[in-house]
C-alpha cells in the first residue's frame, strides 16, 4: 500500500492519536450482528468478502443505506494486514501485529454472515451460501480476493513441513521464511515468482533484498549465492523503477534468472525444479539452502465459470467505474477483478473511493462519472531501512505523489511502509475514510505552482 495517505490523514488522526499507538487495538466485540447463517434473506447491499475491499466498502455502504441493510459474507475469524508479511518474513515485524479478530474490523451493526459463497446468480439477484442458504440483494459488491495454489507446485504444500523453505504469502508459512533465513549457513538462497497473476507483485523480490541485508549483517553474505528466478521477462513493469532495482541488484551482486518458473520442490533433498519458459520441456534443478516460494494464484473457485466472470475467472468490470459490464447492480473491487493493474492494497484504497461514487450515482439512477486511472502502489523494500516507493497507473507510467524522485531508496519511505501505513489501514481504510492518494497528490503539486 502507498504511504501517501498519511499526509491527508494526519489532521483527522491527530485528534484521536490514542488509536494510533502501536499494538493498541479497539475492542469491538458485540458491536455488530454476527451469525452462522444469514439473519435475513435479503439485504439492500450484500458484500462478498471480508478483506480490505470488502470491509472498507461495507463501512461506506453502511453510511449510505444503514447498517441493518448491509451484510458481509466472510467465513474467516481473523483479518490480516498482509502487506506487513514481507517484514514478518524478514524478521522486522511479528505476525501478531498483522492480525486482528474479524469481529473487531466489521463495521458496527453490519450483518456478518460467517459462511462461504458457493454460487452467484446475478440474473436472479441472489447468491447461494453453504447449507443451501440463499441470500438476495439489491446491490452486490464482490470482494473475494485471490486464491493461493501451492498445490500446483509438485511437492507442496507438504514440503513446508521441512526446514529451509518458507513463503510470505500465507500466515501459516511466513514465519518459516524468517526461520530459514536465520538458519542459513552456506549455499543458494532462491526466491521465486510464478507464471500467474499475483498479489503485490513486488513482494517476491522484497524478501530477497531483506535476506541480502540480513546475511550481510550476520557475516554470512560471502557464503550465499542469492538468486531471483522469475517467470517474467523483466524485474518490474515500470521502467523508472526497474532501472533503479537493477542498480540495486548489480550493487549487491544478486543473480536474476528470467523466464524461470518453479514447478517442483523436493524438500527432502533441498532441490527446486524450474521450467525454462523460453525452452518448453527444458528444466533446471537447483540445490537450495533457503527457498522462498511465491505460489501460483488465481480467481477464487466460486468465480470460475460464473456469470459475473470473464473467461479467466476474474470478475468482469468496467476498468474506470468498477461496475459490472453486464449486470448494472453488481460491482467488484480488488484482487478478484480483471482490472489491468497490479493487485495491491493501495489499489484497493484508490478503487474504494471511485466505487463509492459509482454506487452513489447508480443508486440515484444516474451514470457513473468518477474514473479509476489504475493507480496502484508498491513500496519496494530494499533493506531494513530503505524503500523505493513505486506508484503508477494503467499505462505503467509513474503516478507519484511526492515532489521527489521516488525511484531513490529512502529511509523516510521505509518508515511510512513499516509504521505509518498499518495505522492508516486499520484506522482509515477499513473504516471507509480513505480513498487513495489522489487528493493529496493534487494538493502537493498545486502547492509547488
């Protein structure tokens, strides 16, 4: 997530600074209606998913139509701030700091339906839940996120039962990354990027930079061969930031192998098998002392072959309004969509502001006018006190907030990523009060004229 919202939020957050003290959580059990099955069979606004997009939009919808008219379908008992997991895997943060009970982030009075969606029927304005429960709606917001598929790599997920292997993409495996890094002795440290869409596409290489920094700090770097095996043909999609990252890679003697896709892990032998995407059928086997796996990812199963999805299984929405292309009372946000931008929490923040205005106009039988420009952000952690703050749009062009060169490694941006952004996430985004950095960007640039 971008650090830029901090500027606009400072004045409002200062008045309730007690909420922002590290480690403090608001106790809000009992502040919403929770049930295993839906308390009603109809809601004016039904939200599918209790992640960043779902919670932020349910908070916004509550203010529009009233809490009792909004429901969130989410089976999980815990809500995670996943952008923190890069730092957890690198030993800079604790996993507990990324987690809060789902009950504590659910907007007060909004119905929490603790169930899974099993089918969507937009032609009849309803969804089906577990136990053949049907819930109807006037407006539907789909925020189901993205699914991890470790099982598509031979030898996983059972390979995580062995040491030397971890993954920052799961609460169950992120701490194993830190243990593997601490236990490193000598050999290859391998970091992977799969041949699928992923959430937070910078994260697979962020942990590589942190690992390099840790091994230097502990005097083990000379015994390590650090390599990044990526299925992509470039280190980053935006040239400005790619050029900066390639300088970091050169300065730190890191090896990058393009068009390499992890297909098997032989954890008992500490071997990783990669296919060469430029040479079908050709594979390479690498011994590892440490392996960080970024899993293949895809749409949630319920969206595959769904009426609301495109041929690949992503929710098919207009890229500027986030309204469904076929069903005008259906909307979507975040990782489950086919929006052609990176899947990050920063993108969710920007999308939430646009979607809020889109739905407001649709509710008034007016045409949406607010346009999402594809803004997303990736704070590229390059060390324990350094971040390159990448911000860009649909066209992979920089869309920066601050009047500085954001392709430079900066300690200030690291503290925004590690310390300020979690506070903004819990206290502004999830409460529906932050819609991305656009207003801040305009104010800052107007101030320079």
